[in-house]
């Protein structure tokens, strides 16, 4: 079973032999993959062109354009629904407590300051190690509370660089 939310409307989806049950009603369609992001769909004798505009497989959220109209889609599988029902939601937007140096090196650029809001994947700093520049990104969401290094500082492996 899946629970799918499309533009704030939720649907329960179950597979069955001849297609899918959407909120208990059978839905059948012909789906042809044209490219990795384009599909041709025939449903109830109507033709649709679908394009996957954006796909985040980690959060299971998608932006899909069907015949020129965009839809925000999120999907939860039976395991996520069970965890949610038990009050054990596991968010993929983890709160970060600190960033530590993954290796010894030299801070060549600092992209954040105290008070900055960061999201998962945002660049925090550039660490040069073994003649290579390594972009250190935020693994989750948070607000920068302390920046314990400055541009030009040498750091050791495991040293706390930024606190959230």
C-alpha cells in the first residue's frame, strides 16, 4: 500500500492484478516510457504526456508535469505509514549538531557565518587536503551557532569546525 499526496490531496493506492486501486476504485492505464523523464499515458481513451521535472528519491518527492500542468507528488510506502502510525516518524531532514573535519587540512573558504540557516546539501566550507579542494556540505538542516575556524586555519581530523 502507498499513500500519495498530489498538490495537498491524499490518495491510498494499492496494486491489484489488473492495475491499481486508487481510494478503492480500479484505475487502468497504458504507460509507455519515451525517455528517462518522459512518459506517454493513455487513460480512459485520453492521451497524456508526462514529464518528471524533479525527483528526490530520498524524500520520495517529485514534481511531475502532465500536459503542461505541474503537480507536486510525495509518496509514503507501507513501512513509512506504519512508523508514522506508531509515532516514530523518521525525517530525512536531520537536525545537525556539529560539523567535524573529515581529514586534516587547510580551510580555504568559509561559506557560512553565525546565524545563517542551512539546509541539507548547502555548502559550508572548502577544506584543502592533499592538494585537493573538498567542499564540506551540511548533512541536515540547522542554524549556525558557532564557527570555530577561520579562513586560513589548519585543522585536524575530527576537529569541530561549525556548531548548530
